[in-house]
């Protein structure tokens, strides 16, 4: 079913084509210099024609425009097109209050995310790595102890036997220390993993990521594009 909006836009389009045809020989160029951070903007001319580029050719006359960019307030501008001349339109857009609030909300969201997810994950990883280091050192010490015990039973030299006894005793102390460190680190790693799972699930269920609409306020307006063979119109139906 054809909507009233569709019919209105067709009538507007026909009117624009007649106007452009009548003034086809009296055109000028408009160049937009819009100061914003993202480099993208849209210009709605006379509440009818949507321009999404830095310059365009328009019939001579007076125009009222609205300029928008994501994260900025819509700003009005008036300009006049003269035949065979270039009109420069400069505007500095202002950040919207809604976008500033979104940025602050998103920063708060990321801080809570790091506290609930990133930090527990890093702590769990740290304990796991520490436990792995203790395990490797304990394994190396055990190999030395076994080697010294084997040498102890084979050497007839009393001095060497005494040195091996001392080495085995010292390495046993170190081995017990490394083993204790491994058990403690592994226990803390498991506890941290459980805490990470709990805080991550709690964060996901209770904290919602802020969103900001990227939809243009001109998305239901038509865009008129000219080429060497004629004109093309782009607009939404309904």
C-alpha cells in the first residue's frame, strides 16, 4: 500500500525536477566546510534535499540548511547560491549532551568491566603462572636430589659424601619450599578462577553496556543525485 509519505515525496521530487530544469542554466557550487572530529556530515537543504558530500551544484537562490554529524547537535545554516560562483558554508558543530552522557556512561561501564572481569582474570593468570614456576623449580630440584643420592651411594670418597649430604639437605629444603609454593599458588589460582566466573556472571546480569544511536535524524529524507545522463532520487518509503 502506498503511504501518504511516499506520495508527498513523489510530489516534492516532481516539483524539484521542474525547478531544477527551469533553473538548469543558473547554477552555482556550494562547498561545505564542517568542523567536527569524525569527518562525516549530512546536510539537509530546504527540508527536502539531503547532501552527503563536501560540495554540490545547486540552482541559484536562497537556501536554509541543517547540518548533522554523529555525536553532534543539528545546526542551522543559511546560504545563497549565485550563478557560476562558489559559495562556502563553514560550520563548527557542537557536541551533543546525549553523546557526552553516553561517553561518560561508557567510561563508567569500562571501569566496572575491568574491576569485575579484567582484574580477576589477570590475578587468576598470575597465580597460575606462579604455580607453574614453582612446579618447574620443584621438578628440577627433585632431579638434582635423585642424582646426588645416586652419586652418594656410588662414591667411596668421604669428603665427597659429606658434600653430597649437605647438597641433598639444602635441596630438600628448597624442594619443600617450592612444593608448598606450588600448592598455595594453585589453590589461590583455583579460588581466583571461581571468583572470576562469579564476578563475570554478576557483571553480565546486572550491568548493561551503554548504547548510542547512530541513526541520522535525516534518514527519512530523500537524496537527489545528478549525473551526466539525468538525476536519481533516493528516499525511504513509509
